[in-house]
């Protein structure tokens, strides 16, 4: 039996890595048929994540692509060219049959190298609006996969030649195995306490961290707060009813399962991991001044579909957040409606759908 070599590429954030891991896990249930490797940057967080799942990792130089004039564009151009050369060597060495791109600037050199070598490319976009790297990779991909039908419809106007598929966003299998009982036992949380889970991503969310600090006295009087702060802002908690961490790893599925309310940014990965479990969420998206605005559009889409509460704007303040938390945690009917709508929006079998597409294409 021939073993097919599938190379995944993606990096920069957990949102460009964990969904790819979810698909790799499906393929690796047939280890005799599929061999998996991952290409990422030599400075990103993806190396640590990928190796945790026992997948071979290879690094290449990665330059950032910017939509505005910057001297760094010229410097990073050399990194991109070097990344293409490294990718050509790696893809040949790995005897690659297909490359799956999950997003991030590190994916551009491997995808371009795959095109030069005649290797099949499938790309996936998690956000409502595709990023620049996805738009570039789309020119070299035989299939484009999207989380939302609205993204497919808009893409079709620009790149009409590929096969376009709405697949949803894949979620790693460990998320579905979380136990509310284990999550509560982990921190000795009383059954009577409602649990608020605050997720700032791998780097944290300074605005959310600051808001929570301002209203923490009020929150911990009534609720149990579990706060992922990110490495830059991490402070160990010595307060009752308050747990902090820089980043959750193995115990995250249990913590998520136990939570009654999630407060987070609006990155695609976080939205779907909490969404497939039907968790009510308050989203505080990263604004266009700090990003390309994809989180705002993700959040607005979920709010429009009745799948989350969104707080944003320059005048947003801690008291407004506290008021919304109290309103949601005292209104079971509202939480039930959010749970129903977010489960409708976030299909739970996306990893299965995408792994089958890969199998059919090899």
C-alpha cells in the first residue's frame, strides 16, 4: 500500500495552526496511508504546538507581506525568496503529494514552491474576509475551502476558476472530549458558581485584561473567573475565585466545557472552538487600528446571526462589560438562544469534511 505524503503549512497564531492539527488528526487515524509533516516559520509559535501533537516540523524563513509602503517590505522580500528555495528543497525531500495551506504569511513560499513543482495545493480560509496571504495562495490552489458561504460568494467574483467549497472551520478532537466535571474539579469550583472563561489568545488581549482587572472585585463576589492572560501580561493570581494562566494547553478542553460564559476576541479559531460546544460568548474584537479588521467583521457576522454578544468601539468601558456579563448570566433564556444559534453557525464535522477532500484529491 502506497503511503501518501501530505504537508501542512501555517503559522503566526494558534488560529493558523490548531485547525490544521484537527485535519491532520483525522488523516493520522490511517497512519499506514498518510504521512504528515508541517512547514512553519523558524520564529513562530507553530513549532511548539505542532511538536506537541508528534508531527514532524520543518522551519523556513518567513517574510511578512504588507499592504502599505515600508522599508521592511524590501528586506522581507529576500526572506520570502529564501523561503521559496527552502520550500523547494523540503517538498522534494518529503516526496510531497499534496500541500494543505492553513494561512499566515509563512504559507506563501511553500505554496508557490508547490506550484513550481506541480504539487497539488488546497487552501483554507477561516475568517469571513480572506487575508492577503490567502488571496496570494488562491492563485496557486486547485481548491479553496471557506468557513462561510458568504466568503465563497465574494471570492467567486474575483477568482472564478477554482473549485470552491464551504467546509466550516475544523476543530481539534480534544475540544470535543472536554469534561465539565473535570474542569470544575481541577480548581475545586463549587457547583453553585457560574464560570466565566476569558480568552485573550496566545499573546493575550491587553484591553480585555485591563477591563477585567477593573471589575474583578465585583466579578469574584458572584462568579468564578478563569483568565488566560497571554504571556506578556501574565500575573499569578492569589485571589479567591480567580485563576490565571499565560496559556492553557492540555486542560483547556475541560475548562471550556465547564464554562458558562466565554469572553474573548473574535479570532476564527476561538469562535469555532467555543461555538461547536454552544458556549454563550461576549466578543470584544480587535479593531482595524490594530489589525486588518477581520475580527470586527467576524464578530459582526456572529452578532447578526444571533450567535454572540459584541461589545466594541472607542467608548467601550469596564462598567459596560460588567453590566453585560451580569445580564447574560442572569438570563438563561438569552443564553439558550445564543447556544442554539452558535451551534447552527459552527458545524462540528468540518475536520472530517476537509480530510475527505484531501483523500479524494491525492
